[in-house]
C-alpha cells in the first residue's frame, strides 16, 4: 500500500479500532439498529474498553461515558463501542460567553467502535449518546442541560511507528455528517512520540515536570516506552529533559487538531453558536506525515482499502 494513502481525499469508509489497530468498514452495507442499544456505563468499563482498543491507549478526564451494546441470539449484550464525554483542556471563549450560570462545555474525548460494527453505526450512536448526556447531566431544575455545548477534535496527523502506520489521521467526517460547526484548528504544538507512534500528552508530561502526586504514573509510562531510569534525588523537570533527550522519543511538529462544535437541538442557541464563528469549509484531507517520521513499507490495517475513515 503506498504511503500517500492516509491523506487521499476519500470519505466513504468508517474508521474502527480493535486492540489498537485502525481498520475500515466500507459505507455499505449499513448496520442493523434493531440489534443495538446505548446505555450509560461505569468509568471502569469505559476506561478498560478505551485503553484496550483505542490507538492512543489513554483515557481522558471523564464527565460521563456511554456504551454501544450489540445483542446476539442466546448471548448477553456485548459492549462494542464507547463514547466518553470529558473535561476540555481548553474552551473557546466564544462558547464560554454563551453559557448560563452553572453550565460548562464538554468535550467528546473518546469515540470508538470495534471493527466488526457496520457503517452508519457511528452517527446513530453519537446522536443517542449526546441526547443521553443532556438528559442525565442537568442543572438543579432537572431540565436545563449542564453541558449544552460539546466540542470534538479530529487529529489529521498520521502516526508512524516502526515500519507501519499506527494511525493514518482523520478529518472528522462523522461530525461533518452530523452538520457540526467547524471552527478551525486548535493551537499548533510539538508532540512527544514513542517508538510505537503513541503521543505522550502535554498534560501528563507537565505532571512529571512539576513533581505532581500522579507523576509516578507518567514515569512508569515513559519507562514502559524505553526511557532511562530516574536517578536518586533527581527532580522531575531534570529527569524529563534527560529522558526526552536520551530516550527513544521523537519530537514532532503538529499543526493542530480540527475542532468542531456539535450543535444543540435548541435553534436559538444553534444560531448564536454559528454566529460566533467565521464560516469555514470542512477539511477533506489529512496532513502529510511529519518530515522526521519513519517511512513505513506497508500499513497492515489499510491493506484492503484505500479509503480514509471517519473520526473515532
């Protein structure tokens, strides 16, 4: 498979993740909604599913999680997808200005379906998860949504690990299909990538740099990816600088994720949101791979399709 496949302008396939492998379903045939249901799930179940299947292997700071369950004859319903609503790292001031007292913006931090789930399941699942969040998280009156505004991001930057593409990037086709508002890119940044193409988040690195109480988990993560051992008496900031310089990590310039606002059902609020941002065309292509990315031979998960998938 040619290396330029990940940023071809093709949007007729559906991205899936199973055991951290990115695969694709063609747009036909569609799934059978009568066999599926959406229910709230506990944090532990959501975390386990995301860490097992999502390419990042990480779980965000959760607000609420919902599961996509598949029913099969003579079997218990199986969890085949998860939507995690989380606390945003940054909230656009244009959205903050539209909130009532007590309200906040939520982020669709993780959205993932297993590879056997057929096309159109993502839009069906997303619509019901959004409705459930607005129903389940309300202000004191029991009616006003606590999180009326939902942002979501699609990462268009391919991740390369070894000689294969771990993640080809995506432009948020599921949000485009949902008529979400595209508001441009988040701020550019530099990513710290492991040999396997996994990004160590800035938030995690800052905990280690500041000797936070959760820093031991970040240290363990770095060690798992080949970082050197912490020296006796060494500060987190000094160790981090040394680990990033001497360990098997790459620094990659990222142009920023594509940001969408999933519009609420209230028409008056929808008009205010749309009016707060300039009109921008939906992105249709992922970014080219970074200049310092290893050049893969074959992407095992794209071996049967040349289609770019939707966000997950």
